[in-house]
C-alpha cells in the first residue's frame, strides 16, 4: 500500500518556493526557472498515475524537475552555434523573408583576428588548467573530442545527468574565468 498520496491542488502553495529556489541556483534565470517549474507541475499532473507513493510528493516533483532542467540544458547546448538571421532580399529578387544560417567567412580573417584567437586559446587553456582534473577531462572528452555521452558515463561510472552537471559547471567556471582574465 502506498504511503504517500498526491494532492495537486496544494502543490503550488506547498512546493513552488522550494522548487524555485532549487531551480534558480541551477539555471540562474528567473523566467527560465518559472517556466521549468510550470512544466514540472504540468508533467506531474499528466503522470499522476505513475506515482507509486514510495517517495514524498516533494521528492517526486524534484525528480521530475531535475529531468526538466537536464532537458533544458540539452536543448540549449544542442542549439549552440546555430544563429538564425532574418534576411529580406532587395529589389524583389524573391518574395517574402528567408531564414538562413549565418556562418563566418574564414577567408575574411585579419591578422588582428588571428592574434585575438591565439590569445583566447591561451586564456581558455589557462582556465581549463584551473578545473579539477576529472571535470577538465570529462569536459574535453564531451565538448572538444565529441565522445559519446554513454562512453564517458561508462568510463567514469556516472549517470548522464551527472555528466551534464559536470559539463555545465565546467562551462560556468570557464565563462567566469575568461570574463575575469581575458575580456
């Protein structure tokens, strides 16, 4: 017999603040945090039949929220480098507006660009040297070498969610480090 029961009418009053505090620390954006919490409540309502009662309501909601946060980071990380630009063609060459991917022209680099890229590369390496060894290695394997998530998880005996947390923490550290030491 299930020990815990769900009472969705009281979720917002009971858990919204706790879920918000949990989320804001992980995404650092109020709007995103609120969206993730709303998605969590909606997902919980849709999957109430799966609640077995072994965990408390709060624990169950947090487990749903964790998956929402992971999905959020997967989505934004898979969209990196894909900038869309709205283009309106002149003189009626074509009807309407088009969306196309913006790609830098590598042949249009100046000596200043090359020097800046070299300096940035050195700054990144300096910052990566400050990461804990395991975190740095996992970050390099995933983001630089493009090694499959499952292979990394098997090698380090971690879950995919742990992997994404490690990657996120490394990116956050590197961004802060570069902001202090390069910009």
